[in-house]
């Protein structure tokens, strides 16, 4: 789902597993969705401040054959529905279904998902943010020109955390920083 507007907007790009949701490893059951505490309230705060909310997520369980693309879509749609019931409107949800060895440009840290969001929604990278629990999330953010925050709610970040990366305990702390940063949406 997408909406095209003539005005450039600001967005917060959000990783799904380990940032918004508890990550049991290759989530394939729509009934297994478990939001971290304060996620819904944090998303509401961003939304009320004028940011568009974009989920960008690697879903290699599809490419690895652990579950079908249809199952992956069911999980994403269920998350979208649960957030909507709680007053959170995602503007978009983009995912990479490829195996990590596929060499695609959409798999984070590749920037194709971000480029698609920029094009589909006329997003201004310089006033937008990436929040994720993995170094590859932050790398995508930097490569796409987004301000980026690493949250420590997922499994320990793989790889060396680049110097100067802003690290917060959870999404609520990341949102506090975004809203106090002075970067207007």
C-alpha cells in the first residue's frame, strides 16, 4: 500500500523483528506477534508529531524456505492490523524476501527498500530516521542518508557498531531522542 503526495515528508524507518517485535527467530505465526513494551505508545508519539511510519524488514525465512511468502505476508498484515486497532497507522511496509546470499539490493544494508520509500512517498532523507536493532539496519540508514539509532532490544547486534552511532536501550528512548532532536518532520 502506498500513497503519493506532492509535498516532501519526513519518516521514521523501523526494523520489525527485534525493534518493534520480540524476535523468536523467523517469525511465521501471525498469532506469535509480541510487541515490546512502549512500542505502540512510541509509534503514536511519532505519528502525532507528523512523521510517517515505515517498516523496512529483511525476511530471509522466505528465501531460506522456512515459510512461504504468503505466510510472511500474513504476519505483516496481522502486525499492521494490531497496530491499527491501537491507533497506529503505518504508511508503508517493505520487506526483502531474499536469502542473504542472493546478492539483492533490497536486503539491508542495501538501500533499495529505502529508495522505494523515498520515491513512493516523497520522503526527505535529511529529516528522516532509521531505527533498528542490527548493525545492518544502521548501515542502510547511513547509506540512504538517514539519521540512525541502534536499539538494544533485539538479539545482540551482529558486527562492529560503527563509531558515532547513537545507541538507545529501546524504541521509547529512540523516540525521545528523535522528538527532542530539533529535526522537524
